[in-house]
C-alpha cells in the first residue's frame, strides 16, 4: 500500500512539473508603435495580434528618390530583411510578391527623419 501511495504521489508531482512547462510566455512590455501596438514577451519573443515572432528588426535606409531617411520596425520570423524589401513591403510596391505573409513579418512602426 505504501508503494502505491508513493507511486501516485510521484506521478502527481511529475504531471505538475510537466504542466508548468506549458505556460505561455508573459507580456513584459507594451510598445505603442505608430502603426500597431505590440508586446515584448518574457522569453524574448514578440507578439502582435496573437501571432508570435522571433525577431524585432529596426531597418534604416533611404528609399529611391527620397529626401528623408526611413526607419521601419518589423516583427519577424525572418532573421534578416534587407532595406529594399522592407520599404516595398511597407506598402510602396504594386507587386504583391513583395509583401509578407502575417506569419512571416508585420510592420509595426515607420518613421522618417532628415538626412
């Protein structure tokens, strides 16, 4: 009987530990981008509208024929986005192939600054 009780307690303890591992990361910071509000999570990932992203990319450069610099902030599951792709996907391209699927990246902020 003592062995059965010990076994039951061991199973309960193991199930309790496994259950704790399934907790989603918590929101640690709210960021008000000028386009979208998004969140930094406790595990270092980022969230927008329930979608989780591995990276927050701040991409700077000057678009063709522009008088100002642009800074695009994307939440992304793509590790690196070149500036040319960033500005096109921000709404400046008429080619739908230049845009990101929501699972891949989302634009949350865009700023223009003087050169």
